[in-house]
């Protein structure tokens, strides 16, 4: 896959605030790319720079090799789906979808055909004559999607496309979004602050914090190999154990040596381990840590156990998969032994 | 429901006492004859309305409509760009600008109108400046004509137009315009197809305001028009106070009230229809779930 969209060292300031701080990233042809980060980290601003609404203070934006930094928003082969959808309230769903094509000079039968197609694609054909205020949130979202897709942009930018929907509709629309992206082959750049959504949908994710990219990776990499505490904490659940690395082994004060990967420079560090990778046993046989069950919660299938460990400020959280021999037997106060494979832990220096 | 009625009672009482009752009185007067020395002879007749349709009155009526309509259009053309520009400013500056727009109202209507006479007359500031600069030989006829009336009306009512349009435009926010740009629309297309249609309620409110106040105005036609072009307001005024023909004045007044009500009604329908579009109201319906 070749590179389609290139953001090079883009900076955008609003007075004293640097909303986007020297960001570089690449989106490939036909890719589903997610921009993930907490509220106020600059996601919308970055998207607006790409769409052409905010001229960057520094850096370039390139599309298919050409520099589009100076190109006006209405000339960029890029479309933005607004966080609030921004449907034209005085036009029907059909009128909204037709608008962008009319701007290209498409008319008559061709116009009708393409609008009908786009509405069919998002399963909104029967609502073509409705105005936005006669549509539900999910239906508006689909019309907004059709309105952007009908232009066949090179890149479709989506700002929190599912943010306004309730959980159930959200999960259903995630599948729809993915299907649309695969059917059209258009590169999607989706902004979200929902890490689960990013992990489910994206081919690659750029994780942002305070205007900077923390990590740019596949969902798997981001989950397994976070580069710092922020990334480890933002994506999924994570246990952190503070300690030091000395001669390539990780030591936690008051506990001793813990299983960890090799090759980390000496100094203070934190060990991070995912709850589902923590093994829980009721016998010592060579385990690293001993603890006491503080509580266990049943989560539909899995069991989440909180294990208090002497000398650790917070309990270690373990996730026991369905069918685990202990999953139905854990009781409060019970002694358990914890362990994990060295290569499944991550040592974080910052 | 009961509480709503109670809350509306003072407003409704005010309207009934000061608007509906006087209108009914006017209507009643208009159906009687005038006495020889003024006063009213209580003989029911439709003669006043027949006279109102006569060519003399009809001409003044048409003149008034034309002048009021011209003032309305000019006020909209002047007010829209101003309101649009104010709505694009940072929030705190918007308030300051709106206060400036309303500033003339802190002085008396008559004084402001006389100020225009000082500016516009043959020896006035404008004519003397232009003559001094050698642009014109003879003074321009700026005062005591229809131009002066329209100018005076526009000057007086433009601030209201700006307020009405400002509230309509600023409610719109930048997103819909950006969506239009994003879809490839030019600035002009965006204005024509998005901003303008969505600010129709503001335009209608401003237009009705200027038109209704202009057509009934009698001070500006008198002072700036020099009585050359009496308008409906002057006519009513003179029927009551000079001709002492109260029934005729009442008939003309009632016609004016009916016109105003019709315009306000039309405007209310327009803005009610538009407000349904502006707000994100959801019509309840079963959510369609994709198979
Ligand atoms: N037009 C603007 N003027 C001034 N500051 C702005 C402007 N737009 C954004 N900012 C600031 O830039 C920073 C980034 O804002 P941005 O909207 O990009 O965040 P975001 O990641 O999209 O947040 P959210 O998830 O809440 O939508 C914030 O601190 C915000 O206050
Ligand atoms: Mg945002």
C-alpha cells in the first residue's frame, strides 16, 4: 500500500495554546486510520488542518504526493464528517446528499442515481424525503456519512462519528462503518476518544496527548507494546508496579525480582502487565508474588479479581477467563499466587 | 396548563386593554358618520370605507406602500452585511458593537430627524461640501422629497433590522457554512444556499418591523418630506386632528391595523416553520435497525 496522506511536522497554535505540536503521520491507501486521545488533545484541530479549515502555523500536508497545505477547503479532495453532523436543516436527506454533487456540476438523472446509490449504501433510501429534524440521531449520522461519501473523496475525515449515539447503536454502527470503508476502499481517518472503538475499527492508530503523538502503531502493537505510561494507561486496563531495573532485572521494593523482558537500561521504571496476562493459582509452585483476594467480580463470562499484595499501594487486577479452575472459587481473603510470562510484561521508563 | 395561563395573564391583560380594546373602538367608530362640527353621529354606514377606496386615498396608500417597501429593502441591504459582520466577531466584541448600533436611540427621535435636515438642506453640510469641492454647481435636491423620507426611515429602523438579523445569523454558527465549503461550495453559493435561507426568519422579522413602522410613521414624512408626500400615517393624523373626521380616521387606522396583523401573521408562520428546521427536534419513531 502506498502512502496517501502525509502530515509533516504540523503545528497549530491558538494564542498561547499549542493545539497541535509538531505532528507527523502517514495514512496509506484504503486504510482505516484512527486518531485517539483524551479530550482537548488536539484531535479535532488536526482533522480541521487536514480538511483545510485551519491553516497550520508550521509544517505541510500532502495528499497523493501533492502539497495541499495552501489549498482551500472547498478545493480539497477530502471530506469531513462533522462531530455534530452539520446537516443542512432546510434540505431533505436527498438534498443534503445531492448538495456536494451539485457543487461539482452533476445534474439530472446522473445526480439522482448517485444520490440514491449513496443513500442505499447507508440504508437510508426510504428516508430520502425527510428533513434532518425528522430523523433520529443514528439516521442523521448515516445521512452525514452518505453526504461525505457520495463525493468519493480520497480521504474521508470523521470527527467522533459515533460519539452522539447510545452504546447499542454505536456497536452496530461500528460494524457498518467498517463495512462501508471496505466496500468503498476510501481511506478513513476517524477521530475518537474511545480506545475500544479505535482498537476494534482501525488498521492503525495514532495516540495523541497534549498535541503530540505518543505512539503510532497497529492496535495489537499499541496494546502489547505501549511506549510509555500514558499509552499503557489509556489503552485498556493495566497494572503498574513501580520499581527499578538493575543489571537487566526488574526489582520491586519489598517484593523482589519480577518476571520482565531483558535489555532495559538500568534505573527507576514501572512494570506494566495486562490483567488477562496475570496467572492466578492457589499454590506457590515458583510464582512471583503472593497476595490475598480482596474481591472478585463476575463480568458475564470472565471474572475480575483484585489481589492485595504486601508493599504494593494498589491491588493487582487479574482477569480470569471463563473455565479457569479458580474462576468460581475465589473468596475474599483467600491466599493466591500470581505470575506472568516475562515477555508479556512491559517495562516503562516514562 | 393552568400555570401557563396564570403566567400569561399579565401579558394578555395588557394586550387586551391597550391593543384589542382600542382596536375594537376604532373599528366601531369607523362604521359611523361624522358630525357636522366633528364628533360622531351614530348612524351605521360603510361610507368611510368606500371613501378610503377612492382615488385620492388610494394614491396616498400606494405611495405609502412604495416608500415603506423601499425603506424596508434598503434597510435590509444595509443591515444584513452589518449583522453578518458583527456575528463573525469574537463574542465580547459582538456585544460592544451591538451597543454601538443602538447608540442613536439614546437621543430623541425628533432631534435626530432635525439633524438630518441640517445635513441635507440646500445650504447643508453635504451640499456645501460638494459645492466647495467643485463636484456640483447647483445644490442637490436632498431634502423635502421621497429620497429624504426613505433615508430618514432607513436611518431610524436599521438598528432594529441589525438586531433581528444578528440574532438569526449568530444562532446559525459556523458549522453549516464549513460543511458547505467542505462539500465544494464557494463563498457565494454557501451564502445563497445555506446562510440566506436559514436566516429568512430574521429577514422577515426585520422587514415586517421596518415596513409596519414606516407605513404608519408621520413625523419623518412631515419633517424630511416637507409634507410633499403625505403617507398613511399623515393622512390618519390629519383626519383626526385637522379635518376632525374621526370616523374616516378610524376607518384608515383600522385598515392599517389589518395590514400590520396580516404581515405579522405571515412572519409568525414563516419563523415557526423555520424554527422547526433550525432546532434538532427529533420526531419520535421506531429506530430502524439495519439487518
Ligand atoms: N478556535 C480555537 N480557539 C482557541 N483555542 C482552540 C480553538 N480550537 C481548539 N482550541 C484549543 O485547542 C486544544 C485542542 O482542541 P481540540 O478541539 O482539537 O481537542 P479535541 O482533541 O478534539 O477534544 P475533544 O475530544 O474534546 O473534542 C484545546 O485546548 C482547545 O481549547
Ligand atoms: Mg473534538
